[in-house]
C-alpha cells in the first residue's frame, strides 16, 4: 500500500468536507437530507475548521515515513477519526434515520480509510534501501 496516495486521498476528502462545512453549513444539512438547524450552524463551521486542519496535516505529511513507530500520532489520529466516524455513520443508517446517498458514499469512504489507517498504524513500514 502506498502511504503517500492514502495521505493525499484522505487530505482531499477531508478538505472537501471541511470547505463544505465551513462555507456552506446550511446547504450541507440539505445535502445530508436533514432539516437545517440554525443553532448548529456555528458548530458545523467549527467541525469544518477541524476537517481543514486534519486535511492540511495529512497533506503536509504525505512524504514522511508512516507506520509502526514512525509518525504514530498521525496514523492513530487518522485511524481513530475514521473508525469512530465510520461506526457512527453505520449506526445512523441502522437506526433508521433518513439519509441521503451522500451519507452512504461518506460511510464507504470512512470505512475504507479506517481499514487503511488501521493497517498503517499497526504494521511496520517496509524500509527501502537505496543503493
């Protein structure tokens, strides 16, 4: 598994989510198939800033060695985020909460990223010897 492409993909996905939440929080409710709740709009924007921060972190870390003991906080932070997020989205779907297609797409992304970051977090990277 090429860790660089994983970091780039997760940075792009989280960057898009962050921009949506930060600049279009009301429209994001509609995209998710939920009624807009004005009291939650500032919290959506705060969540957007968190997503953007994580996206920048992943983008900047795309060239470093990740896995095993290397960049452990980075890999575990991503693993935790995507695992808990994926489980939350699955629970939301199983509880019968009306969802849009976007939620299902997001759930798939979250589960794929959780598995990938779990793989990276708990396995040592293969070091390449340059001759």
